């Protein structure tokens, strides 16, 4: 077991100092482990995080953190991560070489084999789901550093963490560390939403060092190129920005091509209008020019570009509701119908597609969103932002949205975009990123449990067993955030013996139900009292015996 | 508007120093306001928290905080709160004078009239629901300081905060302040779960100063009287403890009378056995004596005692699941059937009843708990602890459980027992109490929205409108936790002008969708473009006009 919590590894970049340090070393109680999987004669090293338990067993969990948590890896931010996927072949295929086309033509790629091992499913299931468009593998040919992962409702629910600076705050160094930090705690993808200076350079640093797929919203950079005036945007500026980002290796792109001119007035009546940045930019453009969105009218050309790199569309919901009052309204669902049309077009070009969803939705209106998305968009993976189940708790919107996120994921949403405590208030810092990621791991895992996803409950069982057996260290290490669990425990009972004590400060020794309950179980098991018939038949006798033994198991711990 | 955030009012108690200070003064941006309601010639002063908005309007919210947030009130902890309900008549009735009996016999009590005003419903609805046993009003005649409230599925979902010291930690002073603090942020009831020294004295201080109903688990104090050895408990010791607490004014009592001898082996096979403290104590007693639980065999006498004071039963779920693996199992539902029998008996004595529920339940098994409880227990109000939707996030169990709590409340649970970040790890401190309360207000309010409870969405709408109009101060003050919302905003944009700025640090000025969206709306409204037909008919013309105006609304904010 590692003795360090979080070590910061100083890295000299040699360049004009954008990145100084990132967090390296394993999470407390864990080690990086690679499962070796054979695929067509190639050995794939599929990472897991191995949690070593005090009883000599171990428990492996899905690992998004890349080489940063591998104690044996050398991290060189300037060189970037090893280009893992460059060594893998790209089979010949009819049409552009995308995972969708490979899957349709019966080819199980290395990416699919790798994913099957990560998810604990068959490579054929992966191929089937990708071929049907029910799952996507965001993997730009030019981002070979990424470890393949899949987004689809038959697989573990994934989470995305947004990072990126704004004009007001944060540096490149901070953003790269946020990426490393977010994936350390479980982010399956990250989106770089930078809008300030150095967008290109920030993204380059992130891509070369990211072990997970990276998404962007190209309209943000395009807008910077026209000095922030949406009316000055053109298709040509946008297209060139997409190509620039495609060449860098962006794995999926949010495109708000469903915000049509005729939908804009639908949003005017709302309590909170248009709350998507991309949506409001395109609405402004459409209205100013009284023309149909250039994203919509040039969609076919966009598909050709994305197909070349195997970039996945994330069709943006520019008219998503920004308040409970606006949920499931005409504007939102009109756009969703258009996204359904665009899904068909994109897939006809061999491009993988996922669909973005709300936003702010009260609980009783959540499931309808999934039903309609699946109906209109051929079950393309749904990727939602929360949704927040109420508007009244700024500073706690990671929680208001985790409620909605868990419910919408249970209903079939494949990936959840996290929300941090700073939502609606400011740009998240490193601590906020961690809280957002952990909160969304909770929502995603709760949904995996509810969907009875294979292997999901194993971790709950392992942790609960450790809890019941007072293996405190194992309880901490099996949790989503060992550091905080340990810290909270130690606030009141810091000494080392408390790590094996059969109680905690919550109830104290005399009132520990777990302790009493264990005594009861031990007694019942010893005497074969494990069902109702047994106890009714034999309890009188056993009770006498138990009394003879001096009721020892019930003596209070003093 | 108050200028202070949280002021601590030093209070000299004169006694052997158990309580020094409690938090007084209104929440930022609010003032205490009383609505005067006439009931049978008596004027009732029903409190609301009035949030004054910067646009000259105000917004009133349900207020649980008692006189502590009234800037004009004098707080004297030694004297206790004013004995509000002592001045109210107790009408003659057949049988013991309980709210249940009054309601059954067609009498609308002052408590019911007061509650109707708080909830914004008719007094008849309150009476009907209490008469049917679908709602309870926990109000011991000997706790006249409490402001009446109701727990039932047709009313706003309530939350309970547990406080109380354990043998390991915390003092009386801390516990009284935790009560004041919890009700400040919205706790509708509190439970004093003290198990250490000075149980009686702690409870006395809490009761005399609590504006909300107080619940206890009498078996905890009974166990202290036998030095922590469950096998030494007797009916007589327990009964005397109940009477002692009844005389002090406890409003509802958790009684684990459904843990029967024959159910104990059912729990032995579980991953986490028995996790209820009361449940494990009674299981130990039953097994040691091989006798049926003395709570069950003496239940009728217990009903007579509770009826006399109008104490509400909270029939405890001693066999609730303590892990995902144990949810909805035979042990849990066997006990629930027994609680159904006990509900009928208690009601036949005129005693009000609510039913406690789990615990740890994966999302797909939550609704079944409500369905079965309603079927077996004549729709007595359900009062659940979370449930946690996963076991794998100790230190975040306020969140894991808020997910389950929101879902179970949507399905009909009337009161949610909060869970703090310290659950499973240690005793919560003051900050943990606040986080627990706010988190549960989120779950309760999300359920109120989903149930389309009258008035619930008004607050979301008011806050969202403030957000869209960049009334930052109003957005903070309308939120569940104005202090933290303001603090998070000010972390990146602390200056006063930022409080009226049309952006925040999250997106910066150029990318503020709210700002662009407002411009779009203003333009559309000005030109009558509020539906699809209008835009299709007239947009070409309007667009030309808009271009003539220089596209002003889209000029970037520099």
C-alpha cells in the first residue's frame, strides 16, 4: 500500500512555464494493475485500480486515471503520454475508418477488445452496440494517447468533467492539473470549455497528456476569432476551427446544429430563455441574419470532416431548459426532433453520434426525456447535464443535479456531465472538480446498481462486508474517496487502535448495532439458527444453552 | 435587510454552564414575519421567513426556526421559549385528548388551524388527513413551546435532523446549539439521540428551547440505566423511562416493537445484520431471554401512556437493511407486517402513528417500500432514513442518501431523516448538521415539485427569474443557503459591482448565455415574435429592421 496520499510531482517543461506540476502516485490503498488481454495476436494492457485489502484479498475497480497513478511510470508533460493506439492496426473498411463502420462490417477493433475487458463483457456485445448506434467509442485517430472507453446504456454509466478557463480566471497549468485530477477520481471523459486566451495551446497540453477522450465545443473558439460578436461568425470560420481541433485530436465535439431559426421565438417566452452558451450564440446569429443556422445547412460537410478523424458528434441541446419552469417545453422538444434528423444523417456518413440532454427538470418529468430521445434519435447514447431537480440551491447544485442524474441514468442515459458546487456562481477550482466527480460517480454507480449492471453490486458488497467486520481501513480504501472518509473518521477518533475498534464516535461502543448484530449472528450461526423453522423448533433449548454460557456475547464493551 | 450573517448571542445561563451561546438573528436577506390567522376567536401568529427582494417585492417561505431568527425576540435559554400552546384550549373529547381523537370527532384544533396557515391549505384538509391517520401532528401537551407542524403525504415533505451526544463526544451546549442551528436551516423536527452522560438534562435543555417537535428513542436511556447490558432490560425500566420522557415533553418516540423473536434469525444471514441500534438491542434481549419482545407484549400499556400526553408513535424499523445487499429482504418486510398490526392497535387507543423506513436501498427497489408500507400500515405517514442508493461513498452519504430520499419522498414518504457527511464515520459537528439539513431540504423540495405540491414551484420560479435578470443578491437570498451561495460567487468576483454584473466568472462576459438570451427575448417581445407562426410570417421583415438597428443587442460586452 502506498504511504503517500497525494504527491505532487514537479515537472520541468522547458517551455514558457504553462505547466509545473500534476498529481501523481496511486490513490491511498491502491496500486495500478494491468490485465493482459490478447486481441488478434496483440497483447493489450488494460488498466485496473487494484485495492489491496487487509484480509489478504484484493478488489479491482475500473480505472480512468491513466499512467499518473502508476508508481512505475515516468510522467513527462512535454513529451506527452505514450501514443498507445498508434501501434494498433486500422483495418480496411468500406467508407471512412470509424468505429461505427468497422462495427457495422463485423470487425472487432483493438479498441473494442480493450473496452470489453474494461467492462467485463464480450467483444461482440461492444461491436453490436456500436454497430447499432446505441454506443459510441470517442477516439480521434489523432489522439492515440487515450485509453479506449465506451458510452452506451448497456455499459457502466460514464461521467464527464468540464474544465477550461474563462476570460476571468485560471491558467493553462491549472487546467492540465484539473484534467489529471478529474481523471484520478473517476472522470471518464473531459471537456475543455476554455473561452479565454490561449485556447489552442491549452487544448494541446490537455490532449497530449489526457488518458481519456477529450470533448470541445468548437463554436467557443470560433467566437473568439471574431472577437466575441456572434453575428460575425461564418461557416468558413467555424469549419476551419473544427479542422484545427480535429487535427489536434479532439475526440468528440458538441455541435448545436438543432437550434433552428424558427425555434428561437419559442425560447423567448421562457422564464430563463436560452441557457446553453452555444445555443444562445447560434440563436443570436440566426436572428441577426434571419438565416437558417450555418451548422444545420452545412451539416453534411461537417459529417465528412468528423468521419475522416472518427470524431464523435455530441449533438448539443442549445435549447435545453435552464429552470424547472422551462422543462420539457416546446422549444426543447422541437430541437430534439431536429437532433433526431441529424442523427440519421451523421450515421449515414459513418459518424458516431451521441445526444446531449437537460439541464433543469423536476423529477416527474425526467423519464419522458429519455423515452423521447430514444424514440427520436434511434437510441443514440444520451448525454445529460444533471438535470437539476430544483433551482433553489445554488452552491449545492452538484447535489440537486445528482438526484436528477441518478434518475435519468437509471432510465437509460449513458453519460452524465458533472455539475460542481460552483455551478451558476463561478468557475470551479480543483476542490470543486473533485467534489463534482465524486458526486457524479455516486449518481452513475447508483444507476448501475438500479440497472443491475454486471459487477456493480460487488463493490457495495465488499465495502459493506468490510464495514460489518470493522475493517476500517478497507472501508476507507474501497470507497470513492478514501482520503476524505479517513479524514472524517479520524476527526473524532484519530488514534491507530480506532482503525480496528468495533465502534466509532457516531454511536460509541455500547450502542454499536454492528457489534451487537455480529454477536447475534455468530451465536445464531453456531447454533444453526438460520431460518424461522429452526428457531421455532429449537430456540427454547438453545436459549437455555446460551444463558448457561453466561450471555457472554452481550456483555458490554467497557 | 440584516447586515449580519450569523451572530452568536452570548447567554448567561446561571446554571452549571451547560449552554453558553446559540445562533440568533435572521438569515441574510430575510426578516421574521407573522401572519395573523383567526381561529375560533383566537389570533394565531404564524411565522414565515420573509425574503425581501431588490426589486421591491418579497417572497415568504415556510419557517422552522422559531424566535431565534426574530430580531425583536429576547432569547433566554434558562427560561426557555414562550409556552405558546398553553394558552390554547383543549376541547372535550371522547377518549384521550389527542389530535387523532379531536380530528375523528370533527374538531379543528388550534394546532390544525395554525398548520393550515403554514401549509397554505384548508383546516378541513388538515383535520381529514389526521382523522384518517394519513398525517400526524407530533405535539406532546407538555411541550407547549413547539410551533405546530404536520407530517403527511398531502403536505410539504418534512425533514428531521438527529442530534445528541454519544459516549465519545460532545457536550450539552453543543447539542442545544445544534438544535437551534438545525432548525435555522430548515429542520422540521429534531431527534435527540443522546447516549452518553446527562441524557435527562440534555433533553430538558433541548425541549424547553425547541420550537419544533422533539423525538427520542427511549430504549437508549433505558439501556444506560442498566449499564449498557441489553439482557438486563425490563419492561418496567423501559416504561418508567418512557414516562420520564413523556413528562418532559417528548413529542414522538421511536419504538422498535416489531423486532420479534422469530425474525432475529432472518437477519443473521445478512451482509450487515442488524444496523438499527434499537433493533440490535431488542434482538439481543429476545435471543438472550428467548422471550417475545417486551415492547410487543406490553404494547397496549404503552399506547395508554402515549395517548395521555398525545405522543406520536414512530414505529421503528429495527430490521431495516444496512446495505444494498440486504434491501427489501424477508427480515425487513416481516417486521413491516408487524408494524402494520401495531398501527391498528395504536390507533384504536387514539394514538397517532408514523412508520420508520430504510436505510440502504438501490433505486429500483425504493418505490416498493412505499407501496408496501401504505398497504400494510393504513397509509400511516412514512418516515425514512435516506435511503442510501449505494454503499460505496462514506463521507458523501448525505448525497448517496439524498438521491434515495428524493425518490422515496416523491413516492409518498412524508418525512425524511437527514444523513450527514459523517454517517458511518463519526458524530456530526455543527457544519455537518448544516450540510445535512440543506441537502435534505433539497431532497424534500425536489419531491414537493415532483408531487406538484401547491406553492412549491413558486420559489424555483422566483429564484430563476432573479438569476435571469442578474439580480445576484436576490438569487443568493432566495436560495436554501444564502451565505454559501454568496461566498462561492465572491471567491472569483468579490467586488460589489459584480453583484449587478450581467455575467459571472463561470463563462465570463462574452459567453454569458443568459445575457445573449435576454437580448434575444427583448428583441422578440418588442417585435411580437412570440410564436412560430409569427416568426414565419414576419421574420424576414423584422430581420431587416433588426439589421438596420445595427445589431446592437449582440455587441459584445467588453
